[in-house]
C-alpha cells in the first residue's frame, strides 16, 4: 500500500503491485459474496469467501514489511487514517444499510464499525510504538494490547494489528516471521471454525493460502513506480463498498 525500497528476493516472480491487484480482486469477490451470494447459494458464497481470505493478511504483511523502507512513516500513517475516515460510511452502509445505530430512547448514533484500513492503521501504529525509544517495553506491550482491543470494531480485528507487528519484529528471522504471521491469522480463524462448525466456516482456512502465496510467489520487488499503483487501493476500497452498498440496499432490496 505504500511506496517502499524493497529488498530483492531470489524466489518468486510476482512483485508487490501485482500481488496487491490479486488480493484487491479477492476482496471484491469476497464482498460480492457477503452482499449477494450467501443467501442464494451458500456453498458458492463460501468458495468466494475462501478466496477473500487472501486480502486482510496480505495487506498486513505489506504494511509490516514496508515500515522499514518507507521514506515518511508519519505521512503513511496519516494517509491510512484519512482514507479510513473516507471509507467508514461506505463500509458501514455496505454492511448494514444504514450509517446509524438506534438507541433504546429512539436516538441515533454513528455506527462505530470500521473496515480493514482502520486495522491496518492500528497495525502501523503498533509498529511505531514498538520502535519508540522513549517508551519502556512493558508500556509498549500495554499500548499494543489496547490497540488490539480497539481493533475489535474493525475488520480483521487484532489479527491485522499483530500481523503487521510480527512481520516487522521478525523481519530478519524468516522462520520466526512466517510462524508468527501464520499463527496470528490461523488460530483465530480455527476457533471460528470450532464454534461455528467446519461446514459453516471452512472457508476460514483460506488464510493459509497467504504465507504460501507470499513465500512462493512474491519476489520482494515493488514493481512500477507509477502513482496509480500507490493510490489504487485507497480509492478502490471506499468506491467499491459504496457501489455495492447502493446495489445491495437500494436497487435489489
């Protein structure tokens, strides 16, 4: 999501831009399933969700990787926060058909639920806290725990926060990095399958495709420096949610 000076990796033949477009398409497929397919054809919807599991972990990986090479981390963080604010109403409307929650007394408040950009913002914030020279380690851990709790209103709650952080912390220890990254996404999804039942939630196993895709196909290169590659996800995310939301709650209702 951010321009980086990536280190070359000998294995793989897809650069970061190419993988980003793959997971953006996966996200679109996933959201189409949530909005239109599940109620009509649950198995097809589950297959689409299986593909959609690629997106959240992959974006977290790139945020964690990019921290070390980004020229201006503060600007990157501000950009994530800005586009989270822009995407917020589109995400809430797509999910619920309304921007508000109704209180018991008949009053309305803005729905606080957030999309994946919010959790990625928190993930980048966690890395900045971890790297802060002014904070002691116990304080850092407490702050990161608080970020994880805050992420519970967002998509990929706490997984994208810890996913970003572990990719950064273990960036020079590949085995530890892939182990921590895989477990932080697989364990929560395995618990979802346990409580919901494998037949209903088997698609959560799709998160295991991410370390395979990145480990085998990603070459560590940024790809083209054209600005469209930098801005596409930021613009596509709220736009596709708004369009799908209008179709879901107005045209097909």
